[in-house]
C-alpha cells in the first residue's frame, strides 16, 4: 500500500481512480479538512502557473556568442573540424602513400647504381715505407683471409732477380 | 523510455522553417558547431526559464544554462534519438542545476529540511499563513515575484525540481521520475512536502489576489 503522502498527492492531481480512489476517500472521512487542503494545493498550482516570474533572456545573441566561444576554447580540435578542411584523415593517408611511391620511383630512375667493387680481400693497403731503387716503383699489399695469404704487388718493376723471388 | 512524452516539448516552434532537430543533432555529432548553435537558438529561452525557476537568480540561470549547453555539446555523441532532443537536453540542464544547488548548499552549510515545521501537521490539515495578510491591491507583481522566489529558495534542490517540473513545466510523474532518476513514489512524496511548504509560505499571497 502506498504511503499517505503518495496517495494524497495522486488524489490532489486527480490520478487516483477506481478502487484506489474509493479506498482513499474512505480514509479521508476522518479528515473533513482534507477537501479544503486539496483545494488549497490546487490553488497553489494555479497561482504558480499564472504568475510566471521568469525574466526574459536578455541579449540572447550574446548568449550564443559566449557559448560558442566556450565550446571553441574547451574543444579546440573538434571546433577546427567545423571548417570542413580538405585534408581529412583518409586523404592524408592516401597522400602520404602516394608521395612515398613517387619518391621511390624517382630514386630508382635518377640515382645510378654502381656495381660494387669485387674484392675478396678485407685488407688492401699501400706500402708507404719502401725504399725502391727506382722512384717510379710502388708497392701495395692485399690480404686474403679466405686463403690466408698476403700478396705484395709491385708496380713499375721491370723484373725481379731470381734470387729475390718470394717463396 | 521510448514512449514519446505527452507533456515534454518534442519540437521547437520554429523548426517548421528549418532543418528538424534530428538533422541538427546529426550535424552536431559530426562536429558542426553551426548546427549546434542553431539548436541553442531554438532552446535557449526555454532552458533559461527552466533553470531560472529553479535558482531564482538571473546571473546564475545564465551561467548554468551555458554550463548545460556546453555539457550537451560534449555529450552530443551519446544522444541516440530515443527521445526528443529537448527531453534529453532538459535532463542535462536539470542535473547541472541540481548539482549547483547542492554545491551551494554544502558551501553555505545550509541544510534543507522540507519537513521542518510540517511534522506536526496532521495529514489533510489546513496550512496556516506565516506572514501577515495584505490586501490584494497592495500586492504588486514585483512583490509576488519576490515572495515566490523566497518561498522556492527555501526548498531543497530535489523538492524544487519536483515542484517546478510538475506545477510550472507540467510534466507527468513518470517524466519527472525519469528526469530525476528516481521512483514515481519518490516524486509524489517530494511533491507532497514541497506543496505543504509552499502553501505555508505563500497562502497569504494566493488567497488574497
């Protein structure tokens, strides 16, 4: 069963019907002042409705202006979207991918490829301290790790005496 | 609640000349502030009035209406169109207002007890005016407004909301319950005590005009 307060409110507002209304009105037989109280509550409602005390919203355009400024300040990224920029996220992604393809194609077509120097040697050095009899003779060394051998290369030498031959 | 409201406004009066609310909401959800601005223009007066009826102060009503619309903008993505835009907005505005009144209540240390002075009133007993009766012709509109403001200011935020929604905005119990996120029984109980208190505070006014 509903508390008295709820039933009384429903009764004032005309929301009690049928058996509920009959039962409640039977309860109220002990309270003859209840009818006056109901009328009083209804007069209060009419009084509040007939005396709107709300002042007019002054300067309504400024209301919007101030609000839009707050919205722009508090949600700057969302506000920027309102400009409907051409550079949406999907377009930016496509533009990025297209640029990379163009850059790769240019690289392949304009930069000449140089064949790598074929050398099985990790060490190639010119012998700086050499005392040849002829200044036009120069010496370099090549070391092959795979064969574990060092080759001394002499340029400008016409011949090597047999006694100087390396073993 | 999916059932369209009978009493809550579902459409602004001037929507016939422009895009309907749902179009504007959809554009707002896509980030179009111009569309949201149009919604604000449609509902700013109603929002301001509703909040003013709760807080009884123009500056506070202005600020809270702004807060409510900013909150609506931030949450516009959550609006699913299950009710009218105004029903959805109304709830936001009401929550912002009630929260503000509660904060003020805590800051000022004021404790609303709507049953103070009513505990000894027998159910159905006549309410007695507290203030001296004045002849009808002496009560100006300004004074009536002051008296109503003062009386409503003495109600707790929840009771204010219930009486404003029922008596001024004309909402049904179920709609008030939905807006306040409480049961219909709670709404009826709040209305009972709010009315009792207002009757005690305003009877001399409404019985003499």
